[in-house]
């Protein structure tokens, strides 16, 4: 397979109808890094040591050190691993979970990952870094460059660190487009991931599921085969992309949409998320895109509270909007 | 002019594309009156003495007794008197008031009413009954059958009486379709008025202006020439109608839509509104139509509070609804 000196080539990227601008890729000393972060704009930070102690986290090392605990593994019949919230599944709503959540020991996961052939169910390990991961991994975790992320946290007024998630994915796995309600430093450890990001003000181009739906915060648009009749504004979505490799850290600002794919015909991927609560909210007008998203979420939550029945929400919203607030 | 024994005939009604059921017309002793009122359904009450003391309020009597105070009179170039809220007019929003609010003494008003010819500006007196109306009118007011309305108030758990409005209209004047946030006993005193009512759950067929618009609570649909492209569901609006004459009282439940027209080629009309606050709200599910209207009003008010700019509301609502909550 032809590779250029980046370690990957364009044929490994999935097809997408949209075209993207590049997310800036800057050296960790570059003052523009903090400029972008303070504007809540994504940036790839190069040359930091944030997850340097995890450089050695290949499958052999992990198998040797992560022990016999059960870890959370998702299984999917397709390449897509669309997250869903168990707590929002209600009996009789007809929701079919697109993935299966399994408890699996690491040796079993790695065996299946190595033996995997095209057409078989795919796996994606997504495990919080806690004391079940074994002393060697905890040691590496403690040796992350905490100065780096704590510095960003205080400089940009983020809230507390809430969790670190370790992700081990098969080549070609896709986390479909969604947004999170936290700030994220996304450290790539092994293999390459393509990340496509959209600002919060692209809400109307990305059509998130209703807030009370198990796929809350996920786009309803299938990036592989967008239904332009249902989602006409998706054509106008303006996104940014990058491919992150080992040692690189992508800042995914809170409420920014992100689609993440492990490159096809590449290796498995290992990544670690650093999730921080958002900072205190200062309100100035006009509201920023992410603040409007928060407003919309609150309206939808309030409507569920007051109507009690999710089926009544679309009826009420259509009555409120169609012909009155449409052009 | 041919009249049947009701005192009016169908040719005096304005054309409307819709067909209506009849609002029940019941004797004040009929127990069904209170059944309907307790279900928040409209009813015409016959034979009560609510405004019997106002039977003699013709133009001559009013001119003799209402004195030289200034009263509120609206002037309109068309037959429509669409209410607007001064406090919601903001500079630069391009709003053109459809009527002019004047202070006018009663003799001047009556002179112009009597001299009026087709094609000239129309007038509509709408004056709260207070101590400016002169001792004779106050005397008649005190002789209203307060037992009747206070009985309804306590039986149906209404809040306090907030005001009595006296209306003196020219033949053919129209108060376009709107709803009020109060219970209304509408006592007809002189002449005939056609009242078309729609239940609160017809909200989506009647397309009210945004809550922050000066025409808040008014339908955007022009009943004379409905724009079915903009307001397609108006065709499906299911309304009820009646014509009220002297001595008859129409109960207009809170949040019910109403269009009121003084019959064409009839006489001037005199009416008195008794407005009561709504009762304490008991919530049971599913919510009733009028409770959903209140929810929608609160969402729109909250959005204006938080966005500060009315122009941003449609943008946000469209992003929230189109493609996500539409079919
Ligand atoms: Zn995410
Ligand atoms: Zn009214």
C-alpha cells in the first residue's frame, strides 16, 4: 500500500459528499494554540508530551498489563458505532439499539480484533481509565503530562476533569457525528484517526435527534448516504477536518460536532479522551452558537417535563413553528 | 330588507370559506348551561337579566347620560379592527398600526357614527366602564344582575372580575380572530353580532403572530382572503358560530379563539364584556388544549428573554424543528 510520509494516504478516508477546511495544526509552543482555544476553536497540538507515557500502548503491551478485568466493548454489524443512551430507551418506543454493549476481558477482545475479517461484526473498546486497568497502565496514566492539560484547564477557565476514556478501535470503525457537553482534549496514541468537526452554529444543518431520544446529541444524517429530502441543509454544512496520529492532541471544543473514523486499511487505533466540564457561563449578546444549542436543549427538556409524553413534543413544536416562524 | 323573526338574515353575514357548527343556545335555567361552562365550552345563555338594566342603552340615551369625558375610540380604514399592543411596538420593526387610537367625546363619536357613509373610515368605541361614564350609566351598571355572573364565577372557580368593557360598533365592524387570556361573559345589549369561535387546540390551524409581536394572540389569517399557501391548515379549522342579540350572553371560554362581526346593513351594536381571571390551574395529563397554548406562549416568552432579539427567535425555532420534528 502506498503511503506518503504522513503515515497514511487519502484512499484510507471514507467518502463524504462535503468538502472541508483544514483544522490548524500547530506546535505546542505556538501562542496561536491558546488564541484558538480561547475562541473555542479546534486545533491540533503537535509535540506536546500529554500522552507520551502511553506511546508504548500497543496491543502486546496492553494485553500483558491490563489484566483480567471486564471492560466495556461495543459490537456493531456495520462500521458505525452510534452511541445511544440506555436511560432514554422506553418500552414500546420501537428503538432498536444499533450496537451491543458487552463486558469483555482484554485478551478475548484482542484475540477477536486480530482475527477479524471484513464482513464480520466489528468491536470498539471504550473503557474509562480507573483502577481496574492494572498498576502498569495506572503508572503510565500518572505520568501523563498533567501540567499541559491542567494549564489549558486554568488558562481557559474550564471546570473540573470528569473522566479519561480509553478507546481501542478496529481499522475503519466510525463514531458518527455528535456533540458532547464537555471540553475534550483528544490524545491520539496509536494509529490514525480522521476527525471531522462542525461548529455549534451548524445545528440546523446536522439535525440532531430529539433531546429525549436515545440518540440525543447525535446527528440524524447518515454521512455515508445523506437523505437530502429529509435533511436538505446538510449540503450547506461547513466543517473542518484533520487526521491525527500518535502523539498529537486535538482540542474538540464543547458543543462542537465531531465525526471520528479510524482510517480504513490502517492499523487498530488507541486514543485517550480528557473530558473537562465547561467553564462558568458569561452571557453577552448576541449569544454564541453553543449557547443557543443549550437554549434549544432546555426548551426540549422543558417540553418533555411539562407534556410528559415525547410523542406530544413534535405536535406542539410543529403547531408553534410551521406557518408562524417559517418563511 | 327582508328579515326573519330572529331580527336578522343570512345575507348580513360576511362570506367565509369555512363552515361552522352552531354554538348551543340555552335558557339560563337549563342545567346544561353549567355543564358546558364547566367543560370550558361556549354557550349562549338566553333569558338571563345580566345586562337587563342596559336594555335602554341606545345612542340617544348614551348621548344624554355619558357626559363630556374622553373615551377610547379606534378608527380603521377597513372593516377590520385588529387589536395591537402598543408596548410591543419597537422602533425599526416596521410595524404599521392598522387602526388609530383616538380620544373622543361621546357626542362627537355619535355624530360621526350617524353620518357615516360606506367607504369612509370606520369607528369602534371600546371604553372600560369606570367612573368617567357618568352617574346614570354607573347606576345601570350597579343594577346588572351580579348574582348571575358571581354565581358563574364561584361555580366554575374563576378568579376575580378584572374589567367590564363597553363596545359601541358600527354595522359591519369586525374584530378579527384572536384569543384572550381571561374568561369572558359577553353580554349583547343592542344590535346583532355574529361570533365565530374555535377551541384552543385549533392553534395550529389559526397561526397566531409571535408572542412578542404587537398582534400577539391574533391570528395571522385574513378570514376575508385566507392565504392557503402560507396557512394551509386553516382549511381544517373547525369552528362554532352564533348570532347574539339584545339580552343574550355568550360565554367565551379563556383561550378560545373568537371572531366577532357586527352584522352588515344592521344597526350599530352595543355590548358589554365581563372579564374574569382564569381559575387555579390543576394539572392532569394529557394537558388540555388551552394548557398547551400556555406552554407555547411561555416557550416563546422565554426565548425572547434569553435571546433578547425577536429576529433570532424564528431562526432558532426553525433550526430546532425543521427536519427534526417535521414529518
Ligand atoms: Zn464525542
Ligand atoms: Zn376578545
